[in-house]
């Protein structure tokens, strides 16, 4: 009885999949549904671990997906997910998320004094490429202000230990910033998490 139910549901799923295949290829919006479980509806993430996708430039998203697919970034899960899609599908997703408004998660805790110190560091070392606290998609440089705290923390750590590659100019600025203040990463993450400009 149980076995029958399992087979039945397997067939139902298979039938559904076949039905899908018979129709047109999945649209950009349909592809984005798969991402919503982790990245939030339309890429607006709510937790402190998973980054938002809403408002990222198409170039940035496509490059990130290709890097995950090629195991060039050191992720927990995205390499496995990226391997399931073609470059054309990355382009469709890129267009979809670029059309969404940047989402700032303001429900995360931060230290106001650290955030104020982090703001100064950002203006001096990072703002040139990460305009408006890193919320301008056209910069092609990801999202900083209002993004997930843990993600920001380990992105900085990954750049620092070389497991994620970065532009030479950014590397130089990071070095200068850390020379000025060895707690710079902590301060700057508090600034980004504050969601302030
Ligand atoms: C099971 C959860 C999960 C699903 C589903 C998922 N992601 Fe992710 N995504 C993550 C996590 C966690 C990270 C942070 C990197 C890591 O640890 O893998 C991430 C990171 C990313 C990044 C990097 C963002 C940045 O600012 O650099 C992009 C781009 C991305 N995901 C796109 C997608 C797309 C597009 C989909 C849907 C096809 C998707 N993800 C589905 C969990 C998920
Ligand atoms: C010369 C330009 C430049 C400068 C200066 C710069 N960045 Fe970046 N940053 C980039 C680019 C380009 C990317 C996207 C890298 C990639 O393709 O993965 C990036 C990505 C990031 C990311 C990851 C974003 C994400 O969503 O995954 C963080 C965090 C970051 N930068 C922090 C900083 C900090 C902090 C500073 C100042 C010390 C800084 N950057 C200075 C160009 C720059």
C-alpha cells in the first residue's frame, strides 16, 4: 500500500515534469522561484546569512553564477545550485533580479558606535567603487548596505585569505584600511548592517 502510494506520487511528479517540458522553456520569473526559498521573494532576503539578490546588476549576478559553477568562489551551497543551469538561464535570472528594487534588511542588530566608525572607513576606502554605501547595482560590485551580516563577514574573510578573488585596487584599499585599524572588518560590517547611507 505504502509502496503503491510512493510509486503513484513518483509518477505524478514525473508526469508533471513531462508536462512542463512540453510547454515553453521556463521564464525568468519561473527560474527565480527556485531561488526564493533561500534568497527571499524576488531576491529580498530576510535572514542574516543569505545575501539579497534584488537590484544586483545582471552582469554581477551572471558573473557570480559562472564563478560558482566553475568552483572559483568558495561557497557552502551555490556551486551545486549553479551547476544545474545554463549560461542563457543565468542571463534570464540576471535580468529578472536587476529589475527588482534593492532590498535592505533592517532587522539585524548592530553596534551604533562601531557603525559610525565603519562609515568613515567606507567613505575613505570603499565608496569609490561601492557608491551610496554599496547599493547601486550599476557598480557591478554586489550589495553592501542592508545585506546579510554573516554573508558580509565571510565574504570579507574569503577575500582576505584569498579563497575569493578580488580586484587589485580593492585588495590595496583593504590592506590600507586594515593597517589603519585592525578591527576594520568588524566596524565596516556594523556600518553595512545598520542599513544607513
Ligand atoms: C539552498 C539555499 C539557496 C538556494 C536555493 C539558492 N541560493 Fe544563492 N546563495 C545561497 C547562499 C548560502 C549563498 C552564499 C554563498 C554560499 O555560501 O554558497 C548564496 C549566494 C548567492 C549569490 C552571490 C551573491 C553576492 O552578493 O555575491 C548569488 C548571485 C546567488 N546566490 C544566486 C542564486 C540564484 C540565481 C538562485 C536560484 C537559481 C539561488 N542563488 C538559489 C543559498 C541559496
Ligand atoms: C576598485 C574598486 C573597488 C574598491 C576600491 C573596493 N571594492 Fe569591493 N568590490 C569590487 C568589485 C568589482 C566587487 C565584485 C567582485 C566579484 O566579482 O566577486 C566587489 C565586491 C565586494 C564585496 C562582496 C559583495 C558581494 O555581494 O558578494 C565586499 C564585501 C566588498 N567588495 C567590500 C569592499 C570594502 C570593505 C572595500 C573598502 C575597503 C572595497 N570593497 C573596495 C570593487 C571594489
